[in-house]
C-alpha cells in the first residue's frame, strides 16, 4: 500500500480503496495473508513477462 501511496501521490485511504477494488475485480490477489505488509500479485502481468514455453 505504501508503494501505491508514494508512487501515485495519494494518501493511505484512497490507495487502500484502489487496491481493494482491483482485488474485488480479480486483477490483484493478496498473497501474504498478513494484516500488515501485504503483498499483491497481478498474475496477468507475470504471465505476460514470463509466458509459458511454446511446444514446438
């Protein structure tokens, strides 16, 4: 959340709301299960950057 705050020059509440919205849309997934220091994953981005190998 802090990276979103600083990267987009917003305060914590709107950053948290945006992350929750992206999570509810299935775009982000929280992967730590923690209540503090959460890490979010965007599988679509990871798949684009590291696609599965092609069967040739």
